[in-house]
């Protein structure tokens, strides 16, 4: 599978464009549906996804200081504030205008930017019953994660090896092989879905 920086950038742009298209068709009721992120509706997830386009490094540092240097606390406050002050149309427009934005998370590179968009995309497409990213794009995210991703999300596969049925993605080294779609593998390794489901 091709994993050059140019390819990852192209996939990131394609995912942002795909998500902006889906979001543009949501009803007000769908924007208020609970997402896979605990305590966040769809609108908070989208607000969080636009954070890199709304904030400057100095603003992030100030927010982190106010949040006691807890990124999760800062991100939660930021998402709730943006979701409260921005309309659905403004959030979609912000995402659409930044399809080509070069943001990369600290230490995550272009793979981290793609992962951010794909994983948070699942946070709202899954509960709304909307299509996920293509299997090949999901596999790119899985390939960039590995054991580090499992540790970050606090996931223990319990000796299982998750093998995707629609891509070449494999996660884990256990003796028990569990076959599932790339989407389901990503939901499991990011703690969104129990491995046994």
C-alpha cells in the first residue's frame, strides 16, 4: 500500500471533502444526535475537527494553560464553545474552505492529520448510519497506528489479531484471529467498539 506523504495528503483532502459533503446534507436533528465521543453531539465533533483551522499556536497554549495543561480538557472546552457559537453552515463552510489546509498534529505528521479526520468522521457517520471512509483509507490509518495507537486509546486486544476482510490491514499479534471490516477494526482499536462485538 502506498504511504508517501503526497498520497497521505491526497487522502486527507479527499476525506475532508467527503465529510463536508455529508455534513452539508444533515438535518438540525442529526446535528444534535449523540456521537461516539462521550458527551459530544455531532456538532461538537465537527467543531473539534475544525479546531486546527480556527486556532493559532498561541491560542492553543493559552487554552492549555487555562485547562491545567490537559489537552482533553482544553479540546472539550474548545469544541463546546465553537459548537455553541457557530452555526451548522459555518462549521461546514470552515471545513470546506480548509480542505487543503496543511495542519499536522504535533508528532503525528500527515498520517496523524488523516487519522484525525477519519477517526472523528466515524464518530458521527456511525451513529447517523452514513457511509464510512473507503476501506483503503481506513487501512492507511490503521497502518500508521500500530501498538502506539492501542496504548493511546487504552485498548487491550486480549491476544487477538484483527484482520480486515476488505483491505490488507492487520492489527495485533495474538493467536486468535478475528476477521472484520477495516471500519470495525478501526472502531475497536480506537476504543469506540468492544473487540467482542
